[in-house]
C-alpha cells in the first residue's frame, strides 16, 4: 500500500528575533552567526504560546488549505522536544482543540529527527491497518528550553510548528523508504534533563534544566550521519542521488547542509533551505521548509524528495518520498478513493 503526505500546514510565531537583537543580549555578532550557521533571524513564541497552541495553529492552517483534511483522522502523533507537559500529551491537547477529542494521540520524543520518525510511525500504523488517516505534527517552543546565557547554542534555535496528513495515496507515490537510528553514546553532545538527575556521560553540574550542547561534536556527527542515512534511504528505495529532485534537510546549519549536499553531489538549486529566517525549529523545520517549497511551486506532483534529519539522542532519520499532488493534494480527491 502506498502511503504519503496529502496535506500540510505550518505556523511561526509573530515575534522575530534578529541577530542584531542577539548582539544586544550576548557577546556575539551578526557576522559570526551568519558565517558559522547561515541563520539571520528566528521566530520566538509569545509568553502564552506553547507547543500545543502552535500545533493548533499549524493544524488550522492545514484545514484552511484542505477543508476536509481532518475528517476521518484516527491517530495523532506529535513530535516535540518541548511539550507543554509530559502528560497530557501535546498530541492530545492539540486533538482536543481541533475537534479530534477521543482520537488516539501520543507524543514522540526524538529531538530534531522527530518529524521523519513520526512520518515513519504513521506509515507503519497505516500499513498495519491500525490507522487510516494520521495527523502528524512537529511543534516546538525551543526558546523556552534553551539557555539564553549560552551563546554557543541559543543563537541556533527558533520556534515553529508544522502539521501533515499521512494516508494512502495512489500507487507510485508516497514514502518509499526510511533509514532511522539512535545511539545514546552521543547523548552527552546534545541533551536536556527531565525526571532523572543523571544522563550517562554528562557531569551533574552541567545538568541545568536547559538544552546542553557540544556544538563541534554535533557538527561532526551531523555531517557524517546525514550522508550515511540519506544514502541508506536512497539505496533501500532503489534510487541514486541523481534521482533526487529536492533534498529537504533538517534546517540546523547551512554548513552542515552544504556538506551533505556535496557528499551526494546534489546541486545547490535542488536543496530547500529556509533556515536564515527560522533558525533550527527542530521537529517543525522539515514541514516549514517543505511547505514553503510547495507554496512556491518548486516541489511539484511526482517530484522525488529526500528528507534527512539528525538531533539529540543522538538520532538520525532519512526518508524518500514521491510527492503526491504538488501544491495541495486535496484529501477528498484520489487519495480518498484509494483509502476508501
Ligand atoms: N558568538 C561569537 N563567538 C562564539 C559564539 C557566538 N554566538 N558561540 C561560540 N563562540 C566562540 C567560542 O567561544 C569559540 O571561542 P574560542 O575559540 O575562543 O574558544 C569560537 O567561537 C569557536 O567556537 P566553536 O564552538 O568551535 O565554533 P564552531 O565553528 O564549531 O561553531 C556552532 C559553533 C554551534 C555554530 C557549530 O558547532 C554547530 O552548528 N554545530 C552543530 C550544532 C547543531 O546543529 N545543533 C542542533 C542539532 S539538532
């Protein structure tokens, strides 16, 4: 059974924090941030905005674009590292606000690899007959969990949310492969404490309840793992880098993306990059990039996409997707017939 994305929606908070604003808060410069990361500004949630409220906004955007998209949704998966609470899940909170109370819902914790993991999960649920139409969400208020005193990490992150409907699509479209992984040996390079007062490999006095990161280690890991997992996903799908119309990477750092792109020999014009305006929005970054590319008419019906992501865990996730429906496959169209 072919399973793909048939609808998308996104949200970014109104407030924009520029590198110039950061210059006033930290010992940093616009030049340093742009040259090391490519990031120029990021959106920051208001005090009363959280992962669930932003997720709701993304779902509302999805419904605005695809009015029937929520009919028949029978599972909600929200990938987030900044949930409102450990429970109720952010997925359940969003479901309750968008008219899906009672629908199965849970959060997926896999840091920035979460959106691709959630798509793989949805694919599996549908293939196994557990669900027919899954609402996949990536929603983050990283601004509330980063250490604003740590100039080496806080300059990277931003807030945002994306929502997607994953369901049956006509044969020839949809997800063709996933390559997922995680290795806690790299955990000390990117971490945030929760209940326990221990994370193996992290000294106790470094365990403030904020994101801790060793940028250099994460950088090396990311360059390696984006190339390896992307290649694994391509091989599983029987594809070569030359078949890729659009590389849609997790938007962490333009230098990391460039290194992955060069490894695949994919030309710059086939890579979707919008991190200069959003920073790293973790699980929201791939849907935010994909939505922009679809809206701009860049990603079109039948295009071959390759998602590559990495994050805390350390984790990684790549997926090949034959895009269904270009600038907006209406879920009442061919996909609904297939899933009926
Ligand atoms: N402004 C100015 N100087 C800064 C700075 C900032 N915001 N942050 C760090 N520096 C300084 C460091 O203190 C260091 O100074 P020193 O040489 O005097 O000690 C110098 O810049 C170089 O630091 P370094 O950490 O080696 O820089 P880098 O080239 O590795 O770039 C990152 C730092 C964080 C941009 C880069 O390592 C990175 O992007 N890593 C991946 C992180 C990531 O993607 N995390 C999310 C994963 S989902």
